[in-house]
């Protein structure tokens, strides 16, 4: 796995907030059934992905902001592209776009919740020098 040193890039790629290596989700966002599944711990550094029970309830507020932005942008696009069509066109287009973007909205709201409010900081592990690697190998 590729290690990312930028927290912003790690957030965009939905990686572990501590090591920036392991993905936060076990399946693709395109999987209609398992798009929200997360492992309990990071397989690389062991960081728990749910710091406390019910932690992701707060992600609903972030998801609400995403949904509001999606609906406003979709409504404005429909207005300007179709020159103020009938109400059913607005309702249908907003509903279709909102349903299609639900997996991304949920995943990014959980990611932001974990990064912003999880109390986890990035720990850069420097690569071992040859001497450190040999001494740790011989001590085991």
C-alpha cells in the first residue's frame, strides 16, 4: 500500500488517519450492498476505526450538509440547463442524483468525522536504517 504524507490526500483517498496506508472501507463505493462496511481496526497500525460506540451518529450532520449541497447544485444545474422546466423535472433529477451519490456522501461524511473528531493524529514512521534493521533482527 502506498503511504501518503498529506492528510488532505489521505482523506480524499479514504485512508487510515494514523498511518495513511490502509483503506477505511472494505468494499468499493460502487458495491450497492456493502459500500458502508469498515473494518474494526486498521490492518497496518491497529488503529480502531470506531473510537467509541455511536461515534458515527455525528456523521449524519456532515452527510446532511453534503445532501443539501447536492440538491442545491442539482437544482441550479437543472434550472440553467433546461431553462426552468416543470417541477417534476426538478424533483426527479434531484432524487436520482441524491440516490446515486448516497454512497459517496456516506463514506466521505464518515471519513471527515473520523479525521476531524476522532482524536487521531498522523504518525510518520521513518524508514529504518540498515544498522537499526540489523540490530532489531538480531535482538529477536
